[in-house]
C-alpha cells in the first residue's frame, strides 16, 4: 500500500495566503472568546415573552382531558395553547415521515412529549402556569423492546400507518426494514473452519450539545414570522414549520443564530413551531430556552441497539461469511430511523472483504424516547459489534488481531455488501499499521518522584488506588462511515458568491444557508474563496433562508457539499471576472486570449506567473455575483429485498488504538490514550481536522465507559435527565488523543477531500472496549461498561 | 427586589428581580451580558463560570440577592481584568502562585500554533492572553463552553503560572466541552502559560 496516493489537484490560487490547506483561524473566534457571539439562547427583544412547554409525565397514555383555565387566569400569562388551538390541518411534522404531533392529540407516546404551550412575561411565570395545566391521562401498557413491539396482540404505537415504509415492513411497529443479501452466506458458512457468534447491546447515547434548544420568534408586520434559531438545516426546518403555521414559506424568515453544538440532535425540530405559534397568537416576540432537564426530552437520541452476529473464517484467516441482525430502537416517532436503518445495514460488516452476507436491520416503534440522528448514524452501533467479533474470530483462528484485520481489510475496488464498488482509496490496512506504529504511553505513568499522582489513575481524585490492582489493556478497532445523504436523496447545496471592490480592495462575499454548528465550515468557506478568487478579504454572510438550501450539517457532508458549492460558485465568478478583464484589457496583452488565467494575490496572472491586471482595476465599477446549486454524484436506493444498489456517495475511514488502565477490584477504568489514524483525503484546514477527530474520538469514548440514558423498562420513563446523572467525559476523564492524518485524494470530491466528522466516533468505542477486555479477560458484550460489569456484581 | 453590584468594574443596578432568579439570569437577561452561558443551569457544566469577589463560581447556582454589594467579573470583562492585572505586576488579586513547577516550554506549546489572518470580525479587539491562546490553538469550536473555560483558565493561571498538565486538568474539571475532546483546550492553556512566562 502506498503511503501517499494520487496528488491532490489544485490548479488555482495556491499562492494566495489563507487558502485551503492552511490552518487559518476561525472568523468567529474573537466573538466567541469575548462573549459577544450571539447564540440562539442569547437572543433578546424589547417586550418579549417567554414560552414554556408542558410535557407528558407518562410514556404511553390516552389523554382524557386537558384543563388550562387556571393557567390562563394567572397574572402575566398571555397565551396557553393545546392541540385544539393549532391553526391548520397540518398538525404533525417529521423529517421523513410526518408522524410527530406538534402538540399531543388524544394520546402521548413517550415520556416528555409536548402537550401544551404557554407564553408569559417571565420564564418562571411560564413554568408555574404550565404546572397548573391539568392533564388527565389514562395509562396504556408500554412497548419497550422487540418482543413487546412485535407480539401478536401488541398495541400499535401508530394506528393506520400509510407512510412509504408501511407496505414492506413485517409489523406496523417496525418503522423500516432493510435486508442485504449477497452471495450465499449459508453455503459459505460450510467452508468456515471457525465460526464465532455474539449478541451485543448498545446503550442510548445523548448528543449533549452544550447550547440548549432555544430561539426567538418575532411576528412580522405582514402576518409572517421571523425565527432566530439554532439548527442543522434551515430549509428543512422551514419546510416543516410553514405548513403548520398556515403560512407560505416566504413568510417564515429564518436566520441562523449561534449554534452551541449539534451532533445530530438538531436535525429534528424542537421548539421552533411552538415559539412561532405563541408569537403569532400573542403578537409579541417569544423566546424559548430549554434547561438541561428539558433538553434531555427535547431532542432525539442515538438509537440503542441489539446486534446479533455470526462471523466465519478459514484456518488461514480469511473471512468466509457474515450473518447479522441489527435491531434499533427508534422510540415513539420515526425521526431519521429509516435512514439509520439503511446505514446500519449497508455498513454492518465494516471495512472488510466478505462476499457472502446475510444482513437485516430494522428500527422499532416503541414508547421509549424517540431516537434519530447522532454523529455516526447507525454505523456506530454496528462498528461496536463487528469489531468485537473480529477480535473474537482472530483469537479463534490464532492470529494477531491487527494482522487478522489487515488480512481481510477492504481496498479500493472492493465490492460492498450492497454491490457498490469502493472507487476511491480505502487505506484500512494502512490506518491500522499507522495507529499500531505510534509509540505506547509509558507504563505506570502515574508514578513520579513525589509518589503516585492519583489524577492519572482509575478513580482519580477519589483516591481509590495508588496502583494496586491496576491492569493495563490495549485494543484496536477500525470503522467505515458513509459521507453525505445516501439512497438516492437529492443531496445538493447552494452558494452565492459576490466579488467587488470595497475601500480599494477586492473582496469576496460568500453567502450560504449552511448551519455553522462549531465544525468550522465558515473558516473553510473563506479559505476556498481565497484559493479560487485570489483575494485576501472574504466576508461570510450570515446563514439564512434568503439563499437556496445548503442541506444539512450532518453526515460529514458540509465541507464536501457546501464546500463544493462554494468552490463551484467561485469558479463561475472567476469566469465572469476574466470576461470583464478580457473586455477591458484584452487588447493590451495577447495572453488574455491564449493563456490559462488564474486569480492570485489580488491579480489576474497567467499560469506562468505573469501579471496581467490588478483585480481592483478589472472590477472597478463592476460587481460580479453568482448563486448556483451544486451536486455530488447521484446515488441509488437500496433494493428492498436484496439491499443491492449504489447507495453511498463516499466512504470515510478511521482506526483507533486505545490504552486503558483498569482497577480490577473496583471496576474503574481510566482511558490513558486513544490514538487515531484517519484518511481525510485532503485537509482543507489541518487544525480544524484534528479538532474534529479529537472531539469525535472523545464522544466515542463517552459511550464506551460512561454515557447512557437509562430508561425504565417497566414504565419507559427516563431516569437520568441531567448532567448529574448522565455523565459526560470531563477533561480529567479524557485521555491524550494523538492523531495521524493521511491524505489520499478521492478524485470524485472537491480538492480530493473526504468528509471527516463522524468516522472517528465509530472506532473509538470498540477500541476502548477491546482494551478493557484485554485488561480484564471479560467478554463485555454491552456498552457503556459500568463498574458492576467489571466486578461481576451486575 | 433591587440588586446593586459591580460587574466588570462598573456599578450595576437590577430592578424587579424575583427572589428565585440566579446571578446568571440577571447577567444574561437583565444586564445585557449574555457572554456567560446557560448549558445546564444545574451547576454541572461550568459554562456560566464568573469570578465573584475573585472566586470562580457557577453563576447559575448563585442567587441574585447574594451578590448585593459584591464584585463580578464575566467573560466580557476578562480582557480588561487581565490587562489591569498585568499592569499591577501580573497579579490582580495578590494570590498568585509561586511554586515554580515545570510547565510547558514556549516552543513545545507553540508547535501547533497557526498563523491566521481570518478574524475579520472583532478586528482590533484587545484580548487577554488566554483568550488569544484559545483562538490560536483551535480550542474553540461551537464555543459554548469557551466563556466559562476562559474565566476558569485565567483564574488558574493567576494562581499557578506554570501548571503541569495534571494541574490544568484538575482546574478545568468542572467545565464540560462536548466538541473538542479537550486536547486543543490543553494546548491553549499551555500556550497561554508559556506566553505569560515569556512576557514576565
Ligand atoms: S449553567 Fe451553570 S454550571 Fe452549567
Ligand atoms: S462545547 Fe463546543 S467548543 Fe466546547
């Protein structure tokens, strides 16, 4: 395997400073460190009211009655609304299936479902008023797992389904089912010398973005509304909001406010419609801000899953077949479940060559909290399971675990279970080699001349050990994630780029509707404009719906797709600028007509470097503007019976090595190091790339050893909706995260880049689990691992 | 009720404050200072960290009435606060640590540093060393944790100008960040410490 692939093609603007490939700094950095950056919860308006949502206290019940009279009578309360007050017949919303009621209608299907909304002049008044609304529930039995969902007499979570999946699912409590059949797994199993089976459980993880769901809705004079909001996709929100309000889309103006992280949790609507309804009802601006308790109910989570796997191999270590069944709990509403099923099934065997597979993935409707998008999107759960299987099988064959993976690693040209060929670099074996080659952290690193530093030991400042009973373990994992929206989705983006002279300088303005959620898209857009247009000054216009859709900030897609759209619009602008140049100055120099021309350093130059004109002179008295859509290669749907189809745009790969120290007596784990190697195609901004990889890695570690939403199986109620009881990794829990970045260009993608945000979240979790197994010798078939799983007291 | 206190060196008066309101609410919603963040309002995340008479506290856990007559410094005042401290010889409160534990060398601290020219907004804004280091080291993604981390990190560097990595982790363990994996935050604090050491 070559250490470096085809050189990335950049023909334009390589001499302009601050272009792609440099670690330029965030344009919003100064505002963010001074506290001036306006997040959605910071919005304030003269005369504004505060909205509050009343949520169900039970998971599954009929609503017998709702009495709002006491709440309405309270001083300071301006409005109370229930289902009956909704202005139009469109009373549901949803990303793909419109099954989610804006406010509960006759029934609640999960704990924390919105039932009524209140607007008042103080947030505490609104909270107290909401508490005064009397809801009479008649409780129903709860559906909480596959057995209860598909029992012959199971209550249907949604009666009378007529969505586009309802026709092919085996039971109405199954949202979507995607089988993938390729080759003959049963026949191939006969050739296997070793077969390993496993049953795995993946807990419910929360995105836990720090900026709470929030926004401000301001009624407009024309009867419309202007919503300042933190979201991942303005235009998708708009499409769902406008019909419920009974407004044409142009009367719902959306401006992106500062977004305090997202990780998938802002793909679905939260308080958007509620704030708009209250603003239109009261004629006043309405602000809604969730607190953390409410946030745990206010967005979908990562699907918990049960995964059943069988892998086989010959005695020389070649995989023969994989059979697997992945059961995702989608909770009460569909959200992104169908697409998560598509991902889980198509990526279920990981980055390996297996020709004979029998795969099935389903998502259930239950009365558990709704689950949808979270970084890694179905590929995370699968990776946890198939990597555990790969370790087991390597051990059975008697091979080194890394060597076994490398022997079966996919490469460019490998055919996916879906029949799709992998047509760009797939350096799976190389990433494993790199991550393994990194030096290991020193043993007993907690020892110093001053004794043991307990901060470096399992248990930390609780001072539970000074090294006694502490065992080190090392584990490896690698994963595959798709980039972009798959299965035939029209996954385009739009960019508007203008070029003009301002104060004697050529300036480019980039306007997209891309949601900057922290990933650094705005930084990269400025870099692309510099590279393509040869200017230093780039203004990033605030994201809003006055420009075409940018698609979602998810699926690792924005640098690829909106980055691609910005590049494309810049190229179109460049052509127009050169046309103006030819018109104005063409007669002075023959190269205008004959040479390849570039924009660099504020000038028009030939590819030989000869300066033909200053951009300031070319653009004097002119401005050039282009708004254009851009698309990547189209994809196809997966066949509903065989799962065959060229469903994905691009694949992204990362590998991890985890080093852990386990206090085996107390069951406490300290992750010492999580080394990552990832192929990024082309690092447009190396500093941001590393930041993404480290952040993704830590989220993967979180669900390995601490993060889980606990849902009571008897009541389907959430037990730990707080940062006191849902534990996020702190800086003390966090290992060092060395990163090795590989850049093998994907010739189909702009600049050869690869979407990077999600891949590191996949392999991190199984690597940590493998390291804990290595330290303890335990089987550990569930994640997250808690102390009782290590001490045998579970 | 009415609450009088000093915020970032300026006397402030908040009227009609309801007893249950937190200092965080008063800062954000009554005084127009939303820089301190509201990620949990449960005392668990540190995004609301401010200095109260010099001590770092979670503003969401402090009742507004408790700050009567006291001094608060928020992220909005951090640059000025640090500047004044520097003018008074690197120690605004007189509580600066002196136990010269080996910190990170400037060279080590800077190896990731990027030279940027991208900050078009807020150009010319004067920043404290720790604010600048957060930008330079790439420690800011969504930035929601940043204000609280800056206040906490600045306070730690005031006490302990040469922190070890373990010291930094301990001092910042009350501040959650969901985006960065903390590595660049470590880099930023090391960088601020190294620059501060060089400047003295
Ligand atoms: S908002 Fe105060 S600690 Fe989280
Ligand atoms: S929480 Fe987003 S940068 Fe720390």
